[in-house]
């Protein structure tokens, strides 16, 4: 199998790529990375200079692709399937890429910042960073809520990389800044993402590991128990 995805089943950025692969039925070999093991980490840093997961390796083209948005771009170019992840029309493509960025930078990253803070020892936590991250989440939720009043997907009319970018950070953000009652369109959109077979599969595969998510007790039990 030419495609290898280096991943961890709990990793929200890995979920973004898995969702795209499952949407298009793209065959690949998942390879679990253990960044906590010093030897495995040292080997992995040769593939991924910042030590981030996921990484896509394409043996048939001798290519190593880092950064999820670039990985999805790569999949669209070399492994297209029934779902067009990035529209061919340049203006529509730019919109989709913008919303991919919004989900990564203003929902995914602040969500990660809050989770990372919970892993710090007492005395090393940073309440101000956490409050700023939560405020960014609320601003982003407002923006997506407004956008969803104008179109069915934040990226535009149809499913795209923006939806792949949205699902997992929204999933984990439920444990940090719940939006079910404050942002009804966002909540309905998130429910629709949960219903997609691609994302449902991601969550089924992640379930045995969910107990290791530090805020697992704040997630709906059907995804964790
Ligand atoms: N901008 C990167 C972010 C990837 C990322 O943050 N991955 C997390 C897992 S969800 C990670 O590797 N964390 C380990 C670390 O930072 O040491 C991308 O889009 O690929």
C-alpha cells in the first residue's frame, strides 16, 4: 500500500486527515506513533521536524507530507475520489481554504491550548492563556454560527476540507466551551458531522483511547465508555 499515515487515534489533527481518507475510501496503512517514547520520538523527528502528527508518506512518489491542510491538498491532487475536498473553481477553493484556516487557527489551536494547560502540574498552569483561548473559541463560534445562517457548510455549498477541519476540534471543544445551547446552528452542523460515516468511524476507532483524554468526563458518555 503506497500511503502510510503516521498517527495516534486520539489526535484531533489526525482525525482531520482520517475523515478525508474515509470520505474518499482512499486505501492507506495507519502507523501508530508513540511520541512519549524517546527512541520512537527521535526516529519520528526525522519525518516530522516539529514532532507533530499526522504525517503522510507516499512511497509510490517518494513523498513525505506534513501539515494537515497540505496533506489534504496532496490527497486531492494525487488520490482524488468521489468527494472533492477542494473545489476546482479558484474562488470557491479560496473560501474553503479560508474556513479550513479558521477552524485550525481559531478553534483547533485554542482548544489544544486549554487541553495542554490541564496536563501541566499545579503551579505551572496559566489561567490567562486559558481565558484568552476560551474567548477565541467563543468568537470563532459566533463567526461560524453567522456563516451557517448563509450556507449549509462553513466552506460553502458542499462538503470540503473545511468540514474535515471542523469536526474534531468541535468534538473536543465540547469539553471546554460547550456550544449546544448557545450556538444552535453550530450545534446542528456538528450533529450532522457526527452522523457522517467517515467521522463516526474515526470516533469508533478513537473510543478505546478516549479515557486518556484529560477532560473525557466532560464528553458525552457514548463516545468514551
Ligand atoms: N499544524 C499541524 C498541527 C498538528 C498537531 O498539533 N498535532 C498534535 C496532535 S493533535 C501533535 O502532534 N502534538 C504533539 C506535540 O505537539 O508534541 C497540522 O495541521 O498538521
